[in-house]
């Protein structure tokens, strides 16, 4: 049984990058082609200092049937997955909120805000950063919070650079990422020391003006959706406690740099589902489920470390160190093995 406390699925764009490995995993659910047809195929990622390209990472020679990043808003991805769930006869019961969860013989028992209880063989907490399942499983969530806020904005703008590229600009406050979205919109993500709750077109314009392209500057026409949020880097101490499991943001949260959050979560869910099917349908031993943490926690640890490194490097304060960083990146750009290794990491194929 699938329950969600929200009355309806979220309707905002949030995570807009779907990586190669996620598309490989989702192909088994027969949704990758549908996602690709709705999204924008982007085979390149560049790091830029104004008009100068410091580093180019290309995805089009990756060993996969999906050699690109797919730009598609999270509400569209969720819609495609939900339609597939319905087509297979499943449904999400909502609004249905879990308030507590406890072991119960050879299963678990969950209490809902309605006063009802649900008994099940296993519980999977895919219930986000403030996970109720994680709290009741007694699993720690170790890490910290970044000093900066992140601004996200989906905008209409005049932009003269290619639609086939995600661009990361270093700015005095950290980083600004710009990329095209389907439907003529662009996504801007930026680190800022302080931001209004709903950043305006003027605010986003200023974020782009200083680090963005100088020869043909961007001009924001309007903001479709914007948000500000604090980012944490945290990893659950365990992915399993008895018959309770964690997946997605319940198990790991990190900087949006690199767009790894939703991707890692989807891959957790797919890996855990395979193991649960092996136990529940094919009669494998329960110990198969122990392998889930061994398989997925190191992946999240690496994603937390990688995105932390990208964020730390982007938010270097000292001007001489920034110059050194830029020179180093430019030098690394000449080494194909470095580019390939980064492409493998960002696409989650490694
Ligand atoms: C503003 C914003 C922007 C983001 N941008 C990016 C980005 O650019 N790139 C990126 O990779 N990631 C981004 N993320 C993160 C990305 O959205 C998450 O990684 C992803 O949504 C995690 O999915 P999840 O299902 O694990 O958790 P969530 O999306 O948090 O979903 C948890 C679900 O559990 C339900 N739930 C919670 N508690 C209970 C309960 N007690 N009972 C029943 N149901 C419950 C909630 O209603 C919700 O539907 C962003 C997130 C936000 C908020």
C-alpha cells in the first residue's frame, strides 16, 4: 500500500535533471522513452567564467543508450511515473499521513492521523528529508546545513547560448547554473547569502548579470516559478532497521549542484524494489534485503561528497584562490580522462 500525506502530487518543477543511469533504471518500468519525448535532451555541461569556457563535460560518448542529461520538470516526471503506476493497477492513497511506526511480530504497524492502523510485512520510508519512518526507526541523519541559501527560478528570458548545454557560472556568492527547459523556459539555480522567499525577475536578473555572459547578456522577461531554500548535506546512518527501510531524501540530502538528488532517490527505490520482489514473490531469504544498504548507501555517500566538493569549490571566498581554481579547471579541461570521469560521475553511470 502506498500512502502520501499530500492531497495531490506536488505541481512545481523542483528537480529538473534526469541523468543517464536513472533513464536506464526507469527503462525497466517502460517510462524512459515517454520521459525523453517530454524532456529536452542536453548532451553537454560547461563551467564558465563569464564568456570564457573553463571546462566542458560531454555526455554523448557515454556507454549508455541515454548519452545525455534530460531536462524535464519534476512534476512531469512524477506524472509519467504515476500514469504508469495506474496503468499497472496501483494507486497512491491520499491524503493519508503516517504518525508512528513500530515493529509488530513479523511485520510493522503504522498509525495514521485518521486513527486507522496499517499492518505490513515491511515499510519503506520514501517520505522526504523530515522522514517519519526514519524517526521511528531510530536512524540518525548525520550532516550539516550550508550557510548559503539556494534560489531556484524558472524564467522566460532572452538567452543566446545553446539550448543543448547546462552552464555553471562561478559568481562572487558561489555559483549560478542556467539551462533550458522544455516549453521555452529556462531554469536558474544560484547560491546566495540571502534571498527573498519568492525571488523576482529583477532579483534573478542581478544574479545572472555579474557572473553571466558579458557579450550577449541574458535578459529575464518574467518569472514563472521561483523559490528559496536552505540546503543540507546529510546521510542516514543506516538504510535498514529491522523491517523498515529508507529511500530518497529520507536517506540522503545534499546540494542541488549536479542535480543528483531525485536521481539517486529513484535509483534507491528501484534497487530496493528488486530486492523486495526477490523476497516477497520469489521466496529469497530476508538477508537479500541486507544488501540494500551495502549497495546504495556508498552511492549516496559519494553523491553527498561530490556535491559538497562542487559547492565548496564554487563558494571559495578569496579572489586569488578563485583565480587559481579557474586556471586549474581550464588546465584539467585538456585531459579527456578527467572529463570522462566527471561525466561518468554526474550521469551516475559510475
Ligand atoms: C524547491 C526544491 C527544489 C529542488 N531542486 C532540485 C534540483 O534542482 N535538482 C535535484 O536533484 N533535486 C532538487 N530538489 C530535491 C528533489 O526534489 C528531491 O530530491 C526529491 O523530490 C526527493 O524525492 P523523495 O520522494 O525522496 O522525497 P519528497 O519529494 O520530499 O517526497 C516525500 C513524500 O512523502 C510524503 N510524506 C512525508 N511525510 C509523510 C507522512 N508522515 N505520511 C505520509 N506521507 C508523507 C510527502 O507528502 C511527499 O509526497 C529540490 C527540492 C525542492 C524542495
